[in-house]
């Protein structure tokens, strides 16, 4: 039994009804024929112009507020990898960093040009450092970080899976290349205390690094380009390592070193004692020290605000162009002369 119903399709100048099989629900038929109730707005020129104008009027203020928040962040950035090289080694920096008999300490002088309200975040920035390299990212064992020596399969940690025939905890290139420069801040002959607690993600501390896993057979820090770990402290409490092992996606990145819990006044002069241990000279990398405040949006980043302003301005420009075209070449709604099957008769 067939029931007549449904939509009609025009073809070859005749109307045809599409049969519905008995027992077939009407909703299924409407779905297959794309005839379900739906909002079908008619995009008239007025609607299009209004939509683009509204988008511009919304996006531009958001972008300006975002830019204002970014500009309210106070930053001090100083590159120190070249400053900390003795004059006699300027032409051969690699021999300087690899010679353990040469002292690696140096002093930087940072002037505060604008009042900085605590907490003041300390970052180290590395440039031309590809932590996103495939072999580098894969050289780790997440199960070992959580279970320690109980997990024996460390083949993913190659080429740093063992040292002197014994397994390494934590193993892998990421941990082995652990950043080991240190910073001490002096203001008016008084050392500023640096809080290095809670600098890593809480989820990493609680779920990715074991509370009963301790460093074992790890390097003692004499390797240039890698730091040492305290074997008496579990990995979950070694937050500087946890921060380092969250690899960056871009070749220029910053990682949190600590926080200064005191305000810095305009005109303050900070003396920073640096231990320049980390080897970035062999691959042409750069090292920078960054002091920064935060806003409600986070750190200093103009990209989001500029993107909002750009999209808002583009929307307004497009709406103006559409408006001019509509004024110059208006046409009545529902003009059948513009249908595809009538164009030939019009042109003829």
C-alpha cells in the first residue's frame, strides 16, 4: 500500500508526488526530503550590511580593551647569554661554556622604569630552541615519571635511557637537557626572595609525576646544557623540572622560574647574579631574563587585541562596500528576471 504525500518536485514541466511507503514515519520522510521545519533567513542587503556593521561595533571595542590590558603589563627583558661571556672568549663562546674551570657567574643590572606590583613573575626565555622536534618530544617515559623504577620499559627514552649501565630516572632527552641557569636578585644590598613553589601546573604535579619517585643515576650537573636533581626530593616536588618537561610548541618560548613577592618601585636598580651554565652557544640559541607583571588577561600579548580590531575594521569596510554597491545597483526583491532560466531571454 502506498500513500500519496510529501513534497513535490518539478521536472520537465510536470508535478510529481513522491510516494511514502506504508509504516514509514512522516518525520523520516521530511528528513530525507530536507523538508523539516527550519529557520531560513533571507539574506537581504539590509540584513547583510547590518550584520557586518554590528560585528565591527562589537569586535573593535573588545580589541581595544584587550590591547589596553596587554599594555598595562610591565616587562623587563634582558638578554644575558652574550653579556656573561668574558671578553677573551667573545670569538669562541663554545670553548668558554665547555670549559668547567672557567667560572660561569656574572652580574646583570636591571632598572625598573615603572612601578611593578607584586607578584612579579620571573621567566627565562630561550630562542631558536626546538623543543617540538619529534625525536626530542618522544624521548621520555611518562609511565616511569609516575612509577619510577617499577616501570622497566624505557626504550622510548633513547638515547638517554641508561648511564654507566644503570637506568636513569627520569630518563630521556627532555629531562637530560634540563635548564640549569640560576638567578639571584639584589636590591639595595638586600636579597629579594624568589618563591619557586606552585610554578608548575597542579595537574602535572598530582597526576604525571610520582610522589614516591626519586631521581636515580641522573647527571650531576657537570654536563653542559643539563642540570642536576636532588635525589632526596620526589619528582612531584621538583617543579622546575616539571615546568621544563612541558615542552613548548614554538622555537621561542618562556618558562616560569619563580615569583618575587615584593613590589618594585620606579627607579629601583636590581643586581642579578647569574650562573650562566646552560649551553645555547652550540646551536646559536639566545637566553633572556624576563620580569613581568600580569593583567586580568594574563601576560603581555598584543596579538589577540590586534586580531579583534582587524576583524572589526574589516567587517565595517565590507559593510560600507556592500552599502555602496546596493545604492548604485539596487533591484527589487524577488525579481524573476535574474533567475537562471530567464537570463537567456533577457540577454536576447
